[in-house]
């Protein structure tokens, strides 16, 4: 009987640990917005504030369009479209896990926009303003990426 209690206790402890690790790895709280100085002061991006904050400010001052798509599972996803010259390339920049396009690509996107390229900056699922409570580490994000690619291809114009 004691062995049964030990096995049940071990199972309960392992279940709780699995839940905690799952929640920590896949659930994403909202990322700090570089425009919010107070949030940046307390975020893990604090050290990069002198680079990220002016870069994100520059991006937001440029002409852009909000683009929304619906993922295969119904999550509403948001992206920012910076239109460039039709004969120039289209750059699709997908930010890192736990980050945002403003933080990861403030310098890359600025360079591409200055070159006349079109840039699409999606906000990944379960990040920022995009829907979804869980980041699935590629299971659903692959389809999201395909949908964003179709958006970029459709906006590039003929032959783009």
C-alpha cells in the first residue's frame, strides 16, 4: 500500500512539474513596447534600449499599413506592411520567440526600407497584439509563416 502512495505522489509531482515547464515554455506574456520607456526599464531588453528605442521610433514614423490575417486555428494575427518600390525585393521578417518585430528588426527593417524594399513585419502568435495564448514552437507557426508569405507575395505586385 505504501508503494502505491509513493507512486501516486511521484506521479502528482511529475504532473505538476510538467505543467509548470509547459506553461513557462509555451505561454508568452506581452512583450515590452520600445515606445514605453517605463516598460523597457524593467524588461530583459533594458540593455538594448539605446539602440532599440530610436530604431522602433523611426519605424513607427514611416508610412505603414496594418495587415491582419486569420490563422488556420482561428487566431487573429497582426502584421505591419511597409510598401516599397514594385521592382525591389520583399522582405518578410519573423521575430524571435518572446520578442517583437519592433525589438528584433528595428535596424534591419530600417535598412531595407531605405533601400526601397517592401517589408512585412508580422507579430507572431501569442506575442504582442496577435491572438493566441500559446506559442507552439513551430507546430502552428509554420502555417502562419506560409500565410504571411502569401500576403507578402500578393502585395509585391506583378512579378514581385
